[in-house]
C-alpha cells in the first residue's frame, strides 16, 4: 500500500497478514522497501513463528527483485 504525506512525499506500507485468522504479523513503513528488507523480515518471522507453505504476493518490484526471488526459491 502507499500514500502521500501532506508535504508530498510518498511512503509505502508492507503488511504481512495471516489469511486464516486475519492476524497482522508485521507492518513495515518507509519511503522505500527493498527485497533485502523483505528477506530480513521473513527470516525474523521464520524464527518467531515459522513460515507458511505458501507466500501470496503482488507483482511489486520488491517481490520481483533477484535477491527476493532467489531467497524464495531456496524455501521450496
């Protein structure tokens, strides 16, 4: 998700939500969210709760980055 501040600067939010019980597991807010940052977030969630069998994402640039794709492929 993204929005714009009063000053005109755009920011993004990245929300990790459990589809089963609708629990919000994490929210990251910044002006830019990279694939590397997502990897760190998912690795932290993996340690705390374990990862689901399926990660459902949109086609945002952070999910299409080479780093994130390579990381996701190692999970299979």
